C-alpha cells in the first residue's frame, strides 16, 4: 500500500501542491491527515524522490493559508457566535479565553499547531476575539515553518534510517510524531490540573 501511494506522487511537482492543499484543509477541517502527508513526503525526500526544502515550504504555506482562513471565519462569525453561545453567565468563559489570548496568544498559536483540532480551535478563537492581525500573522507564520520543518524532518530522518525499506521509516516517523503530540497534550493536561488545584 505504501509503495502504491508513493508511486503516485514520487518525483511529481503535484506532490507539493498536494501537501499545500492538505495542510491548508487540515487547519479548517481537523480530520484531514496533514502530519501523515508531510511525514510521508519527508520519507520520499530521503530517497531523493522529492526535495526537502520544497516540502517544508509547501507545508508551511498551506498551514498559514489554512490558519488564516480559520482566523477569518472566526472574525466574521464572532459576533453571531458570541450572541448565540456566550450570553449571560457563559460570557465569563469568553472573557477568560480573551484574557488568555491577550497574555499568551503567540505561545498558544505555536503550540496549538502541534495539536490536531487544537490549531482550529485556537485560530477560530483568535479571530472571534478580534486578536490583531499584526500579532496573529508573525506567530502563525513561525508556527507553520516550525511545524512543516518538524514533520518533514521526522519523515526524512526516518526514511534515511530505513532506505531499503521506506515503509519502516514512515512507521518510525509516525510513532515519533504521535509521541511528541501526546507529550504536548499530556503537558497541557498536567498544567491545567495544577492551575485548577491552586486555591
């Protein structure tokens, strides 16, 4: 199965378009497997079928376009969502989210890029709560470049480790990627527990 997938996209310029589109869609529809696609492309780069810097560029640009789309949806839908879902007592939750974005917005944008679904929630919230574009854009660009580099390099080095059997490199790369995402999620959970435990 891995061989048939890679045969279709190996060495083709359309592979970079595919990576861009998948990364952009994933920011709006979290079920799209963007990490898997970028890691697979990294494995192919290890065997010389694709160019690593172009993979990183396509992934980063796709992530940025997708995040910006999500942010824009949040910006335009924000007033309606606030009226319908955060009236009365629920307004306190929105106030908390707004304070958190003001205090740690850049950090949240970068970290959320590594959490499937989290990137959509944070970018939508940033738009909905009217985070300034000038603050959102540099952090989101940085997040896209870091994420694209990380996913492509994990695949690349996994592919290099198993040049004769690239599917093993893909499996290793995916295990590492899911392990890192799990560690980020566990750290977030632990931090939230500690904050709730404070008097």
